[in-house]
């Protein structure tokens, strides 16, 4: 659907759930807060304008790849999207710039086939409807992501959860079992378990740029907080890492969570 208030803006919805927002005139315009948070992470991973080799698991309308293509020219980007008709629809109505490779396939299978140590950034933003599929939530899956990253590379996953944040806690424990440096970003009300919302998980084998990332997150129209160290440990609590045999889809959103006018 076109955004009547923003020339060049388009909103993609799937089964009533807002999935992507694209501004064809300005790809650095990021409407969704969780996309802004991932972009902030990319912004602090390397000096301004420096290319980032990125593997995107889940494509939608390719909002983040378009952003990186504009902000970091020369970035090599591979997008894996399971929904072939969606890829065709986006290609027809919202064509993406050159330099972004898009393939149709399963995210985990593509990750397993990715070149070892080839990516600066792996982004997992995969939803089946409004839920993250179980096979993308396990230690085994994260080990594949770890293998695809360069030594200083970073993994980022967007997920959604609500009170009492049991899924987010288990996912943070799973992330921490694979990556020695981990953090979590979300709006304060989500972190306090007061409402359903997006949670960004970040993991790396190198120290994370927490201070500049914290500043960028705090400056957003809907500020997010960064939890790491002891604070992240308190959120995880007694949650244990998730293995393939125990993995489950993320919880369904409450009624009206993604209602649009």
C-alpha cells in the first residue's frame, strides 16, 4: 500500500501484519523502529561509508539491504527469502538497486551453505506469519551463523515477545552459549515485561561497540535500552539454551498487536 503522507513510501503487509516499509526516494528513511536498531548496529560496526558484507535471512521488501546499499556503497549483500511469490511481487513493484543478490530458499539451509568466515554481519529477521520458526531459534542454528561470520563479525536477530519474556530470555541464553559477547535491545516497556514488542539480540566473538550503540538507540523517537552483562544475565535468569530437539516457534502476538488503520 502506498503511504499517502510520504511520497515514495510503501507499506508491505502479510496477513494483516505490517512486514516492511520502503521509501523508494530515500532508502535511508527507516520507518520501523526495530529496523532502525539493526541499522544503528551496522552504523557502529565499521567507519562511515565502509562496505559491509552482509547475509540477510528474511527479506520482506528489502528495507535494510536498501539502506546499506545507500549508506555503504559497495557492500556485498545476499538476501534469502522463503516466499518466492513475495520476492516476485517486490521485484515488480519495489525494485531494489544493483548489488543486492536475492535468492528464494530456507534461511537455515542457506546459512549452512554460506562461505565460512565470509560475512561482517548476519541478520536474522524471519517470520512465518507473525512468529519466528523454531528451526531458527536453536544453538545449532546459531553455530551455523557463527561459522559464517568473520572473526570480528556480528550476528543480529529480530524477534518479538511479550510478558513474561520467557522466549526472549531463552533466546538470549542460547545466544550467550555461542557468542562470548552478547547484548539485547528493546524499548524499556518491553524489557520490563509490560507489553509485547520487538527485541533485538546481538552476538559476536569480538567486543561489541556498546557505548556508541547505546547513544544511537537512546536518540530514536521511541528510544530503546541496551542490556548487557549483569543486566542481561538477570533477564536470562534460569533460562537455558535451546537445542534443536526442544525448539519452538516464538509466541503468537496478542490480539491487535499489529493492527493498522
